[in-house]
């Protein structure tokens, strides 16, 4: 996976290039396209040889568990609060992190992961308030944004514009 990052994040981008695992952070699965986008990114990561770890709320974890019943795309599914604690305590680290955002809580999760991780954090922003949520992110990052709730195509297109897949 390559990314189109420039500027101050070059060192973080280099770490992301060499990533062997990626964290995908999921809040409330209220917007239907979240699960599709998660499975799409996870599938692309796996194809590139990068392991995938989901950190999510109980409902988000169940949707992913049953959406990838045979574990083709997802290597591990963990509790979001537990992962945040482990990252904060330096017990876990991820060179690449995708945070799925459709509300204020998602913006907070992105800011938290950005402050805790040494790697690259990609906010994946969607839903009817995507532009508003995008404007709330005040740290240096490459945002993946689409105003979409039901049709995943605009978000998948935004993902592909930002990330260049090797596989």
C-alpha cells in the first residue's frame, strides 16, 4: 500500500509503507456503508500482506464478525476501549490506523489514535454530515471523505483516490 501523504508526516508514512498490521477503529455502526468500507479496506490490506485488527463497539464487532464469518479479511476483532487502553499503555502499536467517522465520537477516536500512535492515521469520513465532521479534524492527516450513507461507491472511490494499492 502506498499513500499520497506529503509534508510533516513523511516519517510516519514511511512506517506505514512497511506496516505488517493495520488497526481499523469502528464506532457505532449507525451508517450502513461503514461495514462495507471496513471489509473493503481490510480485503485490500490482506491482499497487500498486511494483517488487520478491528477495534470496535460491540455492535460494530458483531457486524464485522458475521460479515467475514470465515475470517478472510479480518485477523483479529477486539474491544475498542481495551485497544485504546493497550495503545495508551504502549502494550500495542500499529503503524497504520483507519478510523471510521460519521459523528463527533468518531472525530474524538481519530484525535485519540493520532495522539497515541506513532503511525499514520487515516480518518475515513462518511454519512450526511461528512463535510462537517471533516472540518472538525484539526490534526495533520490525509482524510478520506465522502458524503454517502447507503451507496458505498463514493466512499470506495475516495479510499482509492487516497490510497494506492500494491496488490
